C-alpha cells in the first residue's frame, strides 16, 4: 500500500473510532432517543453511516457492487430508517463489518481511477472525479457526523470524546 493510501485508511479509521467512541457506554434507550429537535437518533446516524456512506460510496460508487446499485435504483429507504427491533449492538456490528468491506475496496483500487458508477439522478451535476476525492469526501462526512455525536453526547451526560487544552 502506498503511504497516501495508508494515511487515508488511518484517518478514516480514526473517524470511525470517534463515531463509536462517542457512543460508548450509552444504553439502548438513550441510543434510540432523539436529542436534537431534528429528531435523529444516535443509532440512526450510525446506520446512516453504514448504508448511505460506507456501503454506498465504497461498494456502490467505487466497486460497482450490483446489490448496492439495485438497492439505490429501487430507492430503498436509506440508513436513517432504522428497524425498531434491531439491537444496538447489531447496528454497531453492521457498521464495523461494512467499514471492513470499505477498507478492502480501498486497499485494492487505484486512487486516481474514476468512479465506476455514478447515479446522476441522485446528484444532478455535482460529481467527484476520482477514488481519492470520494475517500476524502467520506472522511469529511464521517468526521462531520462524529462531531454531531460529540454534541449529542455532551447534551446527554456531559461526556466529551476529545478534550483539547
């Protein structure tokens, strides 16, 4: 692996750990309770990262996985739609598993390659032109959501994931 690829993977893993670490120790009820007025829950955000980010970008857009493409083309509900009976640990396990599949895709692809599938009906004229841009976009998306979870966690119990002096 190139140093650049290793660094991209490292920064992506740090952000994924941040997402999971920000939620560590919360009970299932709290993970399912909306904290902000917009109504999303911590578990729904992890599910969103699993399906709408990890699976969509890596297996769909980069690797052209037909199962993912078919789900998008059928306009299946995204990750924000969480089954109320799905245990919290299963949501976390699915996120970890999908992140592992994403890492495997990233380990094998050319960072300069164009996306192998691009659903224009989803994005309109906006476009990312290379795997590198997709990975950087995904790191940003994951970090942004990690920040959302930091705020929610502090509102729940005052805990902070990272404290800078």
